[in-house]
């Protein structure tokens, strides 16, 4: 079923590209940080904050809001850029990323920045917190949804599966997890480091409803979340198949770009001093064209 | 003599006349009372509902109880999430596993995140007994004490443990509550003052003079009282302080004692590194350096045995406290 029209899709795609540009600019300004994950999740974050979530950037504490828990805190540049473009704080502030005195800590801190629901970075714990939120909301008979944003690499962590078991037993209909399935982690490709597949079968065995989507196709992302909202009596796992570094050709699909900013990544394709400029140039030419089915 | 204002049991120095119950029992009673008063209190347990005394709460409030299974890391994270929605979660396991196994989740998702969660570590110390070293947490206060935003409370008997959980429920901050499995003498009363962060004088030979101050925490406070009685018979003037809150430390009460006694003995069922003794030493070294002797576990793992055997074997008996006091009084202050 299609829950979103082409006009909206194009609007979201353009917004995602603005967010990608902000990610590149803030990473260059910071001189450190992660490139691949944030660029890969720009479409999912855009779909959430500009279409799917119940939230109010001018009132981040809105009682009826949906809760977004970012577990893999290292991709926070995409969350910061999305929150800024959504109006939680000035876009100009993105340049302070990782700098002394900034509200934009290297990994997100709940009490520093509006819109951040939890401090995160140490992997695996976010989904446990999302499960706790979902249980507490259900105790209070609330209908808010909890979105647990997780990575594939952190499926190595035992706590991720402890939380998955509990969510399955509790049949948490109000929990929607979205996994950034980009196949990379710091030391290499996930299936080389610690094989994760079959992820769908694993989560199904734990009592979850699993939906696979192209993580760069806005319509698919929106439709999957709407489907997830409509399914009761199970927690939902949307496996978003993404391309790490999406939008910048010389970064795409390369684990070497997991933890580096433009200017400090591999130099086999583009020299360090031209990486920032080249990344922004590529993004401009892609304006509104990131749609995987066109590839 | 027993300090009058402490309002201890009238036979507090006569162990034969004192009723004995474990501190965890006081917690179990107090949690139900706290739950009656505050509907936001929820309880989580890692497959140890009966022995951690969460069971009465679970029976009375089943909808406010979450069984987590043997997954202490998840328990801490889930509790943080529930706290974010406005609950006050009380998480419970053996101290060896929580906070022993889930320290990073407690640090990041509870303390750094500033989410109020009460972490209840039961079966602390070597007095757990026959289970042996794997189940004898003697490092828990150290790893909790170093965390910013954390409060650490170690009650001395069952009555105080009940007061502690009730006070913790009102405080609504990240808090570690240390409990013990085995029965221990109930020597405080309902009238004994208790305030988190405020140490209490339990024994004071002379309000204006003192030879040695014994600063103790947990059920070993009772051994400290017995030791003080013996030292008094030897002509020494002694002050015993029940330091139930390891963090934040009651600096005034401890420094007043340091200035008057100029010799300190610390007593805890915990490694001497990192716990009460270290906290007192850090304060005294900074503000008013005096010699200190540390009664506690001396950089060793526990053993199987019964409670009293082990307390003696690891050097935390009454005679050991008396010896430590005599030793510290013989050390020069200069």
C-alpha cells in the first residue's frame, strides 16, 4: 500500500540532500567524526522528522510526542543536522560539532541538546532503553510510538538480543526499531567481523515483525513505518538496507569511511585536501535524485 | 557509651538480646510502602525475585513489576528508558551482577543521562557465605562511588534498610543501595535519625574528648559498637560513626571526629580499596590529615564458609577492630 504521493517524496528527497550537505559541512568543520553512517541514514531521518513523527521542534518535551532513541550514537551528525533543519535549534550551530563548549557533543548527550532523548554511544544499549520506554508508555496506557534506531554492527552486542527477547515476550506493539543495515563496521564488513545473517529470521524467531526496505527509497521507508504502526501485538524491526556514505561516490560502501571526516579519509580516489569540496559538489549534482530504483 | 541521640535499641551492646533479620528484608518491606505512596515506582528483577525481596512488591503490584530474566545489562537500560517516561524504577539483583555486570549501562544510561533509577545490590560482601567468591561482591561500592550523579547508601540493619529505600524513593536520583543476605542484629530503632548524606554518631565516650573515631558502614557498624565498648573498658575514649551514605560523604561529621580524635579506623565489608575507607582517606588527606587504619577485605577474593567464620577470617571481627584502633592510636600524628 502506498501512503505517500510523489510530490511529498520529492520534497523529502530534497530535504535529505540539504541534510547531507550539512553533514559534510559540519564534519569538515569538526575535523573528526563519522561520515559513512550519517550519510547512509539521511533518508530515514528525513522521513521520520519531516513526515512520520508526532513531534514539535518548538516544544521538544511535548507529552504526546513519539520518542526517537538513537542507539548507535556515533551517527549523531545526521540526527543533529535533521533536528536543526526541523527547527529544534539554529542550523548555524551545526558548525560547533565536537568543539569545546558545544551542545553538539561527539556523541549525543540528553541534557545538552533539545530533541535528544538519550545519551548514547556505547553500543547496544539504546534498544534496551527504547524497550523500557515502550513498556512504561504501555503501563500508562499511552499511544506514543517509540522508534529505536540501531545499527547492524551493534547486533554483535549481547544486550541487543537481551532487549530483543524482552520486547518479543512483551509483544511491544508501540516499539518500531529501524536498523541501519549498511554492512560495515569499524574493522571491516559485518559478515567478515561477526556474521549477523539471517537477521530477518533471527528477529522473527524472537517474536518480532520484520520488514526489509531500501533505506534510500522514501516511499518504501514511509510505507514500511506506516505498516509497522498498523501491526499490533508484536514489536517491529524495519531493516533499512542502506549504502554507507550514500551520496558521495568516493565514500560509498567503504568501511574505511566509517570513522573519518572528509579530508581525513582514504586518499586512493580523491586527495585529502579536495575531499570536502568534491563531496559537496557530488551532492549538488544529485539534488533530488537519490532513489535507489534509478540506480 | 551509646550516644543518646542515636536512640539505639536499649540492649544494642548485648547481641544475645537483639533480634536478627537481614537488611534485604527491610528493603522488601520498605519497597511496598514506597510503592503505596508513589504510583510511579516500578520494580525490575533479574530472575532473583524471592531472594532480593522484590516479591512482596510484585505480589501487591504485578502490573508495576517487570521480570527481566538473567540480563542485568538490559535491566539497567530498560530501567533508564522507563525513567525517561516518568517512572522511578527499582532494579534488583545480587550486587555481584548489578552493579557488577552492568556498570557501563549504569554509567551511561542512568548517571550520565541523569535518569533516576534505584539500583539495589543484594547479597553484598563475604557474608553471603557458602556461595563463595563468585557471589561475594566486595568491589561494588567502589565502582558505584566513582560515578558522577550517583548516591551510594549502605544501611547497617534491617530497620535502617527500610528507611533507606523510603528515603531513596523521595530523593529520586540515581542511587545504589547495598544490602546483605544474612541476618544481622537489629540495633537501631524507628526513632534513630536517618537522612541520606548525614552520618550519625552512635557511640561517644565523651562529647569533648576522643582517642579514636571508628567510622563504619553496613552491618559491621554493630561490630564497631562492640569494639568501642571493649576499648572503653580499656580506658579509651571512642566515637563510632554510622556512615550509611558513602556518597555524598558527610564531610562535617567525619572532619569533626578527625579533629577531635586525631586517629581513625574505617570498617566495611568491602575491599579496603575504593570503598568507605578510601572515601574517608580522600577527605581527611585533603582537609585534616590524621592516621587511618582500614578494616575490610585486604585485596583478596572471598571463600565459602559461614558468615561469622568469614568475617573473622577476613579480619573484620570485633577483635580486629580493637587491634586496628590500638594500632592507629600508637601511630604518630606528625
